[in-house]
């Protein structure tokens, strides 16, 4: 492993006023992460995904941090959530030969559905970028993934259709509420 390079000084600064440009750039978000160890990059990304999941789990319409989180879009979180949902639903199928079909169907439906909703919002004059909207919709699937996971675990003990329906309903309402709050905070449509 090679040693870290010496900090560069800001132009016009004396040695007594050393300013580490690289740390300032990282703090301001204007630096690249090419020299950063992979584990630091992965851990930073996982912390950001966790912070966004907390916002989804407790959607509040008056949170000032929601808008800030929306501007920092990523596709890692939605990808992991979609994979979780696809895996859980494919494991919960009663026929094992249908498992790959369920996995691929859920995966494709989530991403194509997000793309269709995003294009629709863009055609209606939305202010969000394509990737911001896909990110929002991807994170809003998380309550459905939680409901599917809980349903899979409880189906080992109980075979109640009413319980499954209740869990799916709770997950659906929770996901819908989170997406309404996110889209409302993003001010997706311009006032006309």
C-alpha cells in the first residue's frame, strides 16, 4: 500500500497557514475519491444509503433534511432494495420453478415502473432530474421490501391469508406515504 501524498497548500498561503485542499474538497464535495481506499468509499456510500432509508422509514412532510437528501441521488440504495424485494418474493413462491421468473419480473417491473413514472413527471414539467426521481421511487419501495421480508418469516409459522393481506396493505400505504412526502418536498411540478 502506498503512503498518502503530502497535503497541498492553497495558493498564496504561507507555511504557517497550511490548508489541506484535499480535505476541504472532500468536505465541500468537490473532490474525487480515486485516491481513497475502497473500504472508505463503500462505508461512506452505505452510511448515505442508511440515512436515506431512515428518511423513508419516518416520512415527515416538514423535514428540511428531506430536500437535501433528495438532491444527493444515488442508485446503490434502490438497487439493493430492489434486489432484496426480488429475492424475498422469489423465495416465497410455492413452486421452485417459478422462482427465477418472479425474481426477474419484480426486478424489471420496479425499474421500468420507476422509469415510466419519471418520464411522465418530466413530460408534465417536473423539476427533478431523471436519476433523482428514480432514486426517490427506488427508496420508496423499501417499506414493501420490509413487509415482504416479515411476511416470509411469519409464513414459516402462520399460513394466514389475512395476515399476508394486512402486511402487504401496511407496506403499500407506508410506501405510498413516503413517495407522496418525497415528491411533495421535491416540488416536482412547476406552479402554473
